[in-house]
């Protein structure tokens, strides 16, 4: 019977894991080994993937992958009903599995190699610490609390996508701590796993802090056993220990620490409980004052141990030194077919072919005798050791039939309601962005208008006043006014991350992602792209396949980042105020649709490749801490402000200067003389008015002002057209005219290449320049709405209308990503080929979309 054949609520006992390569390696590392009980929780709304429960944690697999796992019913396996008897059953099966073919059996046990307490003391005052743990174990939370950093955390795997370093002082020592990406094991399965292993081996930290999710001990301790095999000094942080206590579980972690040679410290990351004790223990371990620390090795059973000894003997004869990387660790990795482990034997003077021949011989012998792949044999042995250790130290309390998270999932991932609920959450996010952001947006706009009037009245006429009012205040203020909307968007995304719903979103969407050729995990970087494309592209490191990573990078720019939001808010407020939230939601949905369509085409042409399995942990729901969620929102907002503080200010001054010079460009009329003539004529008429009639005087004054303002607007418009920026815009105009764009829109889009925020800043400068500087500012929204062509075939017509506004927003949504995104794409892919393809493809697509919208709209009028 296949695991995929089980129905919701049914349990199966694993008897064999079929398949090869990446899938088999990952699935065994995560505990899918012979004898383990697996329960079906539910199917995703689109019937694929399926959520399972194993070793007290939830994981999702595609139906095609579950079909590679053979199971039998508990009755067939003769599994007793009680938890204790079931544990005995698993251990007996494990002992039978590793029985020596020449008689006798031996269960995996810890074997002491040496005692590190006798090692010489250290005299340095800096302790180098590497923080290692499973995804979503709370590493970054402890890292932040210990160091005072503000790195982003979230309740889903893959939040840490690069190493982060920080320093702090404690107990007379300076700590240099590194937060490494989350990893389930130290193998060659994924880039982050290799990255963690290479960091540990190359940097050789003094102490490794292994952060363990206390609510899921068995799976987390698998990584712990691998760290010990590397001969490292390890201190374990039992994080989220409060959840273990709330369940009523009994855990003697002091005894477990003595068995493993690792001190265990209970911690609660969000509150910082136990973090001080954790780093005090690190100091004691560094100074060799801890009585628990000792080196142990897992005994893999007589057959495997014999093969390890044979390979080690060959290594010694071949001249491989046993210093940086322990020979036993290398032998174990080679026997379990870890190809990247070969780099540790390729040192000068070592007979590599002889070692590899012996490894091949021993691997073939083991697989022939034990009738199983060597990777699975090693994983079975580690989990067998962990099960035996936990049997002596961990006693779980009775569990309810349905956990709290599973009760919530009955609604949020319901087969029928799950997908509509997800879309509802997305719509509410964008609706809240407008509804709640409208009020502070108005306050900020009023404040900048008052500041502009104050500067205008307080300063003498001249270039400096124009620079301050029309350049800096109009440009920077045009961006800052949208900060409330951006902060609300960041808050909503942080809320989904902190609660654990983000992982459910990937679970819900995997069937659709799989259908278009993307991995289900790609959904999380895509969602992150709504905040900023740069960290989203970096988050693709969590994808195992290089082609999946590059394909995801190429479509992330279609996920509308927060930098585009100010332009959307501006134009939607001007032309679609009655349906603001729905129009914004439709824009984001359009970006997703275009990204999906592009992925389908690219997957069938450029990125043809065998599928990568979807194996993803579904963390339990956790109540978000409002303080943490607000902090995450503010940290993202602060990064946004840092970016615009420099680049937008520089761009605003540059755009103003290009629009202001050359100062004495020839104009078609003598505007100043004409304005003076009009004023003189009207003043003469007002003086000759009979008996100083107040009504007549008011009428004449109004006519004079209207004619003067019209000439001033015409003068400013012509002056802007003949400025440097006008010449640039006119050069671009023929290519943009079929889209309904004027040259100012073209200039704003060009400026947006540096950063998308600059597009709205440029619009603020260019469209404020057409008004009389003494006129009371009515806001950029009104200026955009009332803007008219001053010359050409469309003279007198409005520049913007709903059709043009929609086309402009679509172009901004789809065209070339900003420079920072392109540079990040190059850095992550290792070549300029993919960023250049992204720029060319997206800009062509943007032009075509805007063309179809404008020309199609004209035909339907």
C-alpha cells in the first residue's frame, strides 16, 4: 500500500521509501524511515499536496511523492496501541535491521572517543559562535535578543537566507555570533545545507549553538547528531520550551545532555528567557569548565561500523590528515553517498582514487547485505539512536485527538473554503492599505503643502527657493506622503508570517504552482516580493534546484513591490476612488497572472528539467506578539526610508535641475512682456471704472488673473519642454505615444529605473512645475487630474484619463526591475545573462500590455 492511498485520518507504518536522489535524501533526513507512524491530516484545497503528521510535526508532500513511500496498516505491522509499546516496537525493528549477518545484534549507542575537558584552555577574549538549527526553530529570535539586532523573523522556514553577524560583550568576553540559514541536516541536498557545512568547516567556530524546537525534539535532534559527528563543541538551546511545558510533557534534558555530551539550556526566544544562561554556558564550554561536554559517536551497528573502520584505515594509509575535518565524519559522509564530501579528501599527497574505490566497495557490500540504500541505513541508525535516547528522558503527555493548529486549519485550509479565504486575506490587505492609510496620507500631504507655502513666502525669489519648493519638497514629499500605505502593507505581511499562515499559503498554492512548472516553495519568495524584490530574490536560496531558483528570480519582479505602491495610490485616488481597494487588488493579481503565464512559457522552453519534490514543514500556528509584528513592520519601513532618504533626494534635485536648465532657452513668445501688457491694460480699465464700482473691479481683476495664469502656465510648460529633461522626454515620446503617454510620463518611468519610488517623485516635480508658483497648492492628485496638453494634436485635452492611468500603472507594474533588483539577480545567479533577459522581456511585455489597454480602450469608446 502506498502512503498516497491513505484517507484523511488514517495511519500507516512506513516499510520502505522508494525513489532516488534528492527526494530520498530529504525525506529520510526528515524522519520518513522504516517503522515510523504517519497520519494523514488533510488534502490541500486543490487536492494536492497532502498534509501528514510524523514525529509530532506536520509536513506536506505531493501525491506523486507520497506514492513513493510504502506503508502498512498498524494492524498488519502489529503495532501496539500505547505510545510506550509503540516505541518498543520501533526499537526492536531497528535492532533487527542492524543485526550482524554473522550473528549477534547491537543497537546504536553513543561511544566515547575522547574527553575534551582535558584540552588546553584558551586565552583569547573573543568567542566565535555559530548558531545552527532547523528552519523555524527560533535561531534569529535568540540571535536578535542576545545581540540587540533587529533581523527579520517569521513563523515559517527560510526566513534567514544569508549569514548574519553581530557582536556583543558578556562575562568579560566579546562574542562574534553568526546566524546561519536554517537546515534540517548537513548534507548536499540544498544550497543552504552545504553553505552551513562549509561555514562550520572553514570558519571552525569555537562553539556551535544548536537551536532546537523543544516542541519537536526527535526531528530536531537529527541535526544535533550530525554536528556532534563533526567533532564540534555544541551547546543546545531548547527553544520554545514553554510550549513543551504547556503540553504537560516531562523532559529530563540534563540526562539527555550527559548522554550526548552536550549541555542543554531551556529558552523562550520571544521573551528572552534563558538566553543569558545560554551564553554563560557557552563561556564555560569555551573555557573547558563544563563537565558535560565530551566527544561521542553514534554506533551504526556492526556491519556499518566495520565499513567505517575500513574506510578510515584506507584514509590513514593514503595520508589524509585527521585535523580540520575528522576522518570518521568524512568516512560516514562518503558511505552515505554525499558527493560534496569528496572535497575533504582532495588535499596534496592523498591517494584519492584508492579511497574512493574502497568507499564504493564498502557501500556496495552494505547495500547487498542489508538490502537497503546506504543513505537510508545511516538515517535509520541516527533516528534509532535518537529514539532510544528520548525513551529514557522524554515522556509526552496525552495528546488531544485534534491539535489547536489542526482545528484552525480545518477552516483556513478547507478543501472548498481554503482558496477563497486566501484570496480574501489578500484583498483585505490591499483594502486596508487604502482605507486605513487615507487619513495619515492626507495629514502628511497637508503638512508638506504648508511647508512648501512657508518656504515660498519666507525665501527671496531665485534658484534656491525654486530648488527647495519645486525640487526637494515636491519630490521627497511626493514619496513620503505614501509612507502610511507602505507601513500598513508591511504590517499585514508580517502578521501572516508571524502567525504561520505564510506556510499554509504555500501549501494551498502548491498544486497551482506545480501546474505552471514552479516549486511550491517558490510561493514564499513571490509573496515576499510584494514587500521588496531584493530580499525576495535572495530567498530563492531555499529552493534546491538551480533552474527553479532562476525561474523564480525571473518572475519575482512581476510581484508588485512596495516601491510601486505610491504611484498606484496616486493614480487610483485620482481616477478610481470609488473602487480603490478592488483596483489595487486587480493590479497585484495581474502581476501574479503575468508571472504565472511567463513561468509556464519559460518552463516549457528554457527551463525543462525533472521535477523537484515538494517537502515542506507546516509549523504550528502561534499567536503573534504585537510588539514583534510592529517591530518587523518598522524595520522594513526604516529600510525603505533609508533608501529614499538618499536616492530620492538626489534624484529629486537632479530631475529639478534637468527641468530648470538651460535657463535662457528661446521661447515662442515674449511671455513676460505679454503678461506685463495684460496687467497694464487691466489696471487702466480698473482705474477708469465708473465710481469705483466694486462688482466691476472684481470682475476685471478675475479676468486679469485668469489671463495671466494661463500665460504663466503656457510659459512654464514651454520652458519645461525646452529644458534638458523635456528634450529627453521628447526623444522618447514617439515610442510612448501609442500607449497614450506624454513625455513627462516617459521621463518618470526612466527615472524609476534607479528606484521605483522615484517615478512618483518625478511626477510630483514635473506636474507641479506647470502651476503658478504663487497659486495655493491643491495637491498632486488634483494636478494630475487637471493636467492638459499645451500643444500638438491633443492640445487642450486632458493628459490623464482612467484609460491612460490604467495603462501607466500596468507599464510600471511590468517593466524592467530597478537597478538593485538586477544587481541582486546577477549576484544570486552568477551571470548577467538572466538580469538582462529579465529587463528585455519585462519591458517588452509592459509596452505590449499598455498598448493593448490604450488602443483597445479607444476602439471600445
